[in-house]
C-alpha cells in the first residue's frame, strides 16, 4: 500500500496479509491512550466484486450478503482473541446515540453514534465520504464512535455522542478525537441551497460556518470543508485542540484505497461499498 500520510501506519495479520488496517498510532498524543485501539479499513483485501471491490463491509448497499459476511469475518479475524465481536449500526444520518452494553442483537439499531465501557466490543462506523469520528477517554475507559456527514455534523451527532460519554464518566479535557478518512474540500462541491441550510441553523450554535465554504471561480458553486467543520464543532464542545486529530485521508481522491459515494455517482458506478472506522477497549 502506498503511504498516504506520515501519521498513519499499516498493519496486517500473518494469516490475513491481504487486509491492510490503518492505525493512527503515530498521531501526536495518541500514545497516551492505553487500553484503547483505533483503526480504519480500506477497500482492499476482501472478496466483493464489481463496484463493491473488494472489502465492502456495508450490508445495506446491494452487495452479495455472503460476500459481506466473509469480509466482516476477515476483519474480525485480524484481532483474534483481543475482541469478542464487531458491532454495526443501521446508520440513518441522524443524531441518536445508543449504548453498546456487550449484548448481541439480531438486528442493527437505527442510530449514528454509540458509546461503550465494555472490553472487547468494537464500535464500527461505516462510511463512503462521511467522516467516522472515533472518541476515547482512556482514563475513564469510555469510548465512542460517530457517523458524521454534513447532516449529522450540523444537527449535532458529535455532541450527542460526547454527551453520552460524559454521562458515563468521561471528561472533556481527557477525550481524544480522531477524524477518519472522508471527502475533502477540493472534491466536495455544493450549491447555495446547501449553504442556506447552514445559515438557517446559525442562531442555534455559535460557529462561523461560512469559513468552511470556499467559492469556485466562475461557477456560482462552493466547496465545503467537512473535516474542518467537524474539528470546529469538537473544539466548541470543549475538547482540547491538541487532542483533536485528522488523519487527512480523502475518500474521493484516493480511489485505490477508499470507497466514495460521490465519486461512484459521478462515474456512474453507484452504489458502492463502505469502509469502517473502529474502536475498542482491551
């Protein structure tokens, strides 16, 4: 795999060497997260075919169910006995946060964020342009994960997840946040109606959202900085700047490594697969 960012390292197990995991362990400050593991998958190393090639982990996008199950089993096998299982949500671009208490469920709950204090339970967030945001207070042993696209980010999904963490003993000044691979501003073209949606919420949150929009020359359109906006929301909540990390990996531009719903739509190859951001306590 090509190295995309100095802050990321790659890992694969001996018996599943075809599956790379991106481990943000070299990000400044993450070394002091004892007992917490964060990771991101790429699109490579699985068995899915066509536009889902190859490590598609999304069971809701039209891929062969058996292929998705094999892909999920492959990812779980990378961690061996360190985890009990990987848990998935039915993500709906909302703000609901739920607690994963360690119990198994036959159906995924409708939510876009969750928290846990259980060891060995992976909180999975599936994305294909939206940001997986992984959160951890290692001292309190509370972790969270959120699916943060523009809708969820604007509506408050990060704050919902952080509120749930604080209710379980986490402290703002101790929480580390990692914004995973997502679409970046150069490729995130939006229109005036998109900006107007943010304008309509300006009286509800003290944030200068306009600084996250840049105009495209002679087009009447703009580009939106999703990871920058999410970082601002985290800082406004009270997280320390030095504890907010961005892996700086773009799903749209890095087509060999990541699924991108927008890229697939532009290329006429939609639907596409989903990669994962995952976090667990050990």
